[in-house]
């Protein structure tokens, strides 16, 4: 039958746009303008909001690959609730990775859900078994030799089974049927996102930024700890010596951040991270003790001099 004049032909299912929407993928930095970051050996958890019109069951996967690799690797996503899905993949080595999300209407899982509801309601399942047989035959066409024979056998047996046996058989072959079925129109996320995987040491290279600069909300450490030490230094130093004291304090702080990272890096290579942190803590504690002792001594000298001054 030819279409009515002026009306376009109905496209085949494979060419129709997908009804599935994919939004709010994470991790995603500034709409994909910058790469997310992880450490080699991490497990990257990818989440997305996925939904469609109607009540069909959806399926989704995370696609990922090392930069430069041709084929995508796939990891299944699970529904967390409220249209939020999650999947994960491992990044065993440093480098640039790419990842995105695909989703589609799972026709076999949708049929299986409808079959269970009608079976629970005691309805006749003959028509449903015919539909299921066609879905299994279609999945068998897309499967390789190991899985095709089982799916073809299930497709031929399903219409002649009683309700209990038919439902059991439909569930038994569900994993293979969902894996090999024709997905139809597959929705892909609008962006392929980048992921920079760094070596393990990159996770510790900026440890000093946590304390005191970034501790607490809105930089509480940067706004209290270091200025408090400088105020303490000014309060316990003669006016004529304050410039020298503050410059020494600032020089020591910057010198510690530069030389300390180099020295502790050598220690990490030789002994590991735990001894390096112990040594760093000991140096910091010793410096704090010496700082307060010297300022208190200077304050005592100033007080004694003021007491004997006529």
C-alpha cells in the first residue's frame, strides 16, 4: 500500500529516533569542557538520569575506552530509583580515557514484565507466548552459534507450553535474550566525556593543601590558622623586628612547600607514604613548638626590659 500523497514514508524501527532521554551524567566537568580526574586503579562510578515515555523497561550501558582505542568496552547500568542509573568501570593504568552512556527500550524485559503481570492475574497467555516466541527468534538471529541454538529452541517450545512452564522458560533465557535482542533505536548521550587517569602519587602530591589552606568550609584553615600564627608573631615581636620576622615566616613557609615536597618525595620512593607522613608531621610539630617557644621568649625579654626601664 502506497502512502497518501504528500505524506512521507514511515521509517523502519532502526531509523526512528529513540524515545529515551539521557541527562545529568556524572562525573562531568563544565558540560564536558574539562576532563574528570581519577587515580590509576580507581573504579569510576558513572551515573545518569534516564527516562522515556510510557511504561516499558529500559536498559543502559556505560561505554568506555582508552584514548586511541577503536572499540568501546561496555558495562551495564543498574536502576537506583527515580530514573537515576549507575554503572562502573575500572581504570587500571594512567592515561586519557573516554566514556559515554547509551540507553534503549528493552523489549524483551518489557514483554517479560507484562507476562508476569498477566500470569499473576490468571489471564490467558497464549497470545503473549506467541509474542515472546517472535522476540526469542529475533534474538537468536543476532546471537552467535553458542547462544543461537538455545534461543531458537526456546522460541519453538514456548507457544506449546502450559502457563507455568512457559513463564519459567521465558525467565530462564531472559539474560541471553536481552543480550542478543535487536535494541532498535538506541539513545546516546550528547557528549563523549574525557577522563584523565593519573599515577597513584598524584593523589598525594597536594596533601599540604588540605591543612591549613583548605580545611573546613570556605577555607576556614586559610582564614584562621595561618593569619593567627602571623598575628601571634607580630604581637610577640618588637616593632623594629616585625618586618624581619614576617619575612622569615613567609620565606620558611614557601621554602617548606617547595623543598619539603622534594625531600618527602625521595623518602616516599625509599620507604613509602606512611613514613613520609610521619616525618612531615614530626617536622611540622617541631616547627610549631620552636615557633611558640621563640616568640614566648621574645615576649618575656620584652616584658622584663619594660619592667626595668625607668
